[in-house]
C-alpha cells in the first residue's frame, strides 16, 4: 500500500484524498485535497462552481495525534464569492468554520471537557484552556438538540454566579427531562425576557415585555398601564403551555414569568429557601466571628473560623470533627446556636414525604419563630418567606422534586467552577450545556463506526 493511501485510511477525513505526507521534526504533516469540485460557502448553503482565486498559503488544522506525533492537515483552499457573505475561503467537510482543529479533534476535546478537569485536558491534548473554551462553544452550537425548547411544561429559571461575584448566568431547566435547555449571560427580568423571546420567536407579547421595575409590584403596575391603553397581546404558543415555573425568591424572574406565562403556577424552589436560610446563618456567624476577633482572645476567633462547614452542612453529612465542633457550639449556646436551629427548622420544612397541610403548619410555625428571633438576617428571611408562602406551598403541592433540582444545581455549580478560567461567559455557558443540556457527545471512533468492537 502506498503511504498516501495508508494515511487516507488512518486520518479518516471525509471528502478528501491525501496528496502527500511528510515528517517535520515535531509533527506529521498530511497534505490533502478536496474531492468535490463545487465551492461551498462556510456560513450558508450557497455553493458555486466559480472560483475567485486560491489562497496562496496552506490552511492548517490540527487532527487527532498519531502516537506521540502531532498531526496536521494542510490544504490549499479556493475562495468563492457568496452573494450574502462576500469573499470567503471555501468550507471543508472535516472542520467547522474558523476552526483550526478537525471535527474529530474538537469532538474529543468536548467529550473530555464534559468529564475531566482543566489541567488534565490541557496536558493530554497540548492545547490551552481558552482554546478549549472556543472549541466547546463551537461543538455546543452544532450539537445541541434543536427541539430542546419544544414541549416544555415545568421549568425552573435560576441564576448562577460565574467568575467573580457580579457576573451572572441565567439558566432555564426543563424539570421533566432534568436538563438545562437554555442559558444567557446576565440575570434578572431582562435575561428571562430573552428566554421567552427565543421560546416564541416573533410573538408580540414576547416582543413587548413590561418595563423592568425595581420589584414585582412596579412591574405589575406597568402591566396594568399597558392594559388600560390597549389590549394586551395574546400569550404566545409555547409560553402558554407552561404549567409551572419554579424560581428563586427575587422579583425579577417572577415579573417576567407573570407577563409571558400568566397561566403558569409560580413555585419557589425549596432549594432557594434553604439557600437563603444558609445565607442568614452565615451572616450571624460572620458577625460573631468579627466580635471574637476584636475581643481579647484572638485564638477563639481562629478556632471559630473553622466552624463554617459544621454549621452550613446538613447534620447527616458532617465529618466526626465537624460534628464535634457543632457540639461545642451547641454547648456554648448563644446567637450562633440559635441561628443554626432556625436554619435547620427551615430545612425541615422540605423533608420528603410531608403533606401540603404539614408543610403549611411547619411554615407558619417557622414564620413566627423567625419574627421573634431577634436576629436581623432571620427576621428578613421571615419577611421574604411570608411574601413567597404561596409559591413555596405550590412547589410542595406540584411535587417539584427537590432532590432532582438540587442535584442539577450542584452539577451546574461544579461545572461553573471548572469554567472559571474561560475568557467569556459564552464559553462557560457552552460547558454547562455540554454537561447538563440535551446533547449526546460521541467520541471519534463512535462517530466513524470503525468496523471493530467499540466501546
Ligand atoms: Zn454564504
């Protein structure tokens, strides 16, 4: 067999034949030519037999390594004039537009990015993390299930902070499928409006969202003003199918949900109630710690600092050491212990198996405890819960599966941490979609169905 035919079979690239193979000191260079005569626009379906010219230099793509060798595909590309996109180098069937890697290589990167950490991928594949981010974006844009926004009935809208504290991503989960189906950079009402605009493109209601208010009430009055002037545009088709929307306790998403899908029941995800209770406890803990630091015993402050996880974790998940710390806090009593018992009382409301009536009783008991707590963060928590009481009970009534939402949430947070080093929010979002979205990633050998048993 000739070397060029051997390499044709080895690299397994669609639509090309191998012209030449040469070994450079640190890489193997495989020069290929396209089989097809027509030139294809890389950005649309336009194709033409007319060539404008040929690029004077080779285009280069990195392909899967060959043993320890780095493998490069070189190809002289022609240029065409697309009526919509102007003069461009022609598309190649084995790589995405503007990519410097073959589809097979990108597929391997995406598969690994969804499963393992930054340093392993960068060392194994010899690429930097920003490159991984760009690849993940391209793969995600190509492979996400295009039908993911159809047939949505129970959704959750949530924000997650990315990178530093004030960078947010808004994510929409499909509770029935347990997948993240949509995301955008940013948070609040505007971000949710963008979701509804994409859910029902061209809908007059989605096109005319209520002006953003500081809180839900002002948004409601904006809606009322709208109604007085002219008839409200009809609820759009897909938004009209939503039965339940679970949210955090902030006003932004709620205002958008009420405007775009007024028929849907708004639920407060129990996860958020517990999260807010944890935040209140953390405020009390920090205030106490600062007090200790300014007191005459700085060692006490140091000992107490380590108490954070003992307090925040569920008691059943504590290590022996953390349990001992918690025991000491209990023995000492005081504000921190009281705050802890209030947090646990908030968590207890969502114990699986309780009826709606049980939860109502527990919620009201909790509300009166919070009101009498004399701890500012918990008094505030009580006010928030009182405002959201109907939404919390709706979540219990509709059986919003807390365990499942929480599992998805935890998975998202893990991925977000991995995405910290990315250059853009889009790359972070793409990684979330790759791991938690409706997408099936297959490895190159699965895509090409090599005729041998594959796993
Ligand atoms: Zn075009």
